């Protein structure tokens, strides 16, 4: 009798666990909307117009879209948007690419969703020349949708 009670208890616990999987881990939603925010600033009086590509990934790239920032006079500006991805897997990581732009360690600008990264963009694609813009790229946590 005790073994049957333990077995029934284990089945009940397993049933509760399978229904308690957070939506960000996939399974319940058909698509996701993931917001991004980007700040930029540069030399005073110099226009900035940087437009890169933001890639959203889980185990593979789920989607991408344009993301950038501009300023008519180099002063601090903020841009934002959202990228819609399809499939039951939620984005967990992101990468923003634009030739000449790097993180502070002069590597790719990427991180987990929900975390921002400081960047510098230079005049030349190899990261040389004058600094034309700096700021942060932040990608929010995905929000699931039951619509395609």
C-alpha cells in the first residue's frame, strides 16, 4: 500500500512539473516577439547613422532583423523595436552585427536575452580609424504568442 501511495504521489508530482514549464522554454507558443533597445552617441556635431542586423538564436538562428540608431548631431539617442520569430523555441541569445562595431573586448556584440552589451563602432570595418559611435545594445526577454 505504501508503494502504491508513493507511486501515485510521484505521478502527481510529474504531472505538475510538466505543466509548470515556463513559456520562454518553448512548447506552448507558436511565435515570439523580442524587443530591443539601442543607444548611440558620438562626436558632437557629427551625424550618426548605424544600422546593423540583430540575430536571435536558441540552438540555431530563429530570426533576424534590422536594428540601429541615428543622431543628427552626435548627441545621445535611443532607438527601439521588436523582432518576431516563428516556432515553439524562444530566443535565448542574440548577436548584433555591423562591420567596424565591437564590444569592449573587440569581439562580437552578443549576449543572453535580457542583458545589454556596450559597443564601439569605428570608421573602418576592421575596427580602425576614428570612433564614430558608442552605446549599448539590449535585447529583452521574448514574449510568447499563440498566434503564428
